[in-house]
């Protein structure tokens, strides 16, 4: 082979190599572009997922805040109107007391009859109080038996042969409790 032919073969080989390199570079670029496209698609998918999760979080958080506010409002309302039933029961009692105070002595009613009617009205009013108290769980503090500092307040100590030491002898003021909570202790005298 002559030098010319060798040069031609070399040129052809170089052209083939450069054509293969170009093709291989183009393939590599296409693969790189495809990989970049896949990465971009994956990033976009992840961004969408993050946005979706943020939206869900914000909605759940807003719902929780609304529920918390609603429960707080209901709690405040319950506290504000907790005595409504008791107050409603007291209305009939105040009406009875108003009626009793409106009674006047006249020619038709003598003072003895008026006194009896007022006493009867007071007794009925006390009964209404007791029924209302019972309805709302308010009861008298037990005063039978031994002195209990949790429910009784000793205002005097007296000697007595009838009862044992520490027993309640006399009640000066009744005590009341609502369920298990003491409203007012009973004021009593106890035996020394």
C-alpha cells in the first residue's frame, strides 16, 4: 500500500471514529437529557406532593383550631348559663314571697287570719325551697351523732350529762352541701 492509500485509509478510519464519537456523544447527550428530564419530572412530582401535603396540613390545622375555638365557646356558654335551671326554679319561690308580702290587713281579713295565711305561705315557700334544693342535689349536712370538722363548725362547747363528749348538742344554723362539696358548715354546739 502506498502512502497515499495509507493516508486515505487513515482519513476514512478517522472519519469513522469521529462519526462514531459524534453518534456516541449524541447518544450520551440524549441519555443525559432523558436523565435530566426524568430528574426534573421526579422533582416536579415531589414538589406537587409537598404542596399537597402542606395543603392537607393547613386544612387539618385550621379544622383543629376551629374545633378548639368552638369547644371553648361552648364551655364558656355552659359556665355562663350553668345556674339557669336553678334560677328558673327560684322564680316560683320569689313569686310566692311577693304574694305573701302583698297581703294586707283589711276588713275582710283580721290580723289573726292574716298571720295564719302568712305562716302558711312561708311554710309553702320553705317546702318549695327544699324541693328545688333536692332537685339540684343540695342537701342538709347530717347533724346526728359525732362532730365532724369537715361538715360542722363548733361555736360552743357545753357540758351535758345526756350526751357523750364530742357529740352535737344543739344546732344554731343548718349546714348545706351540694353533692359531696360543702356549701356551708352547720354551726353547732358540742359536748365537752
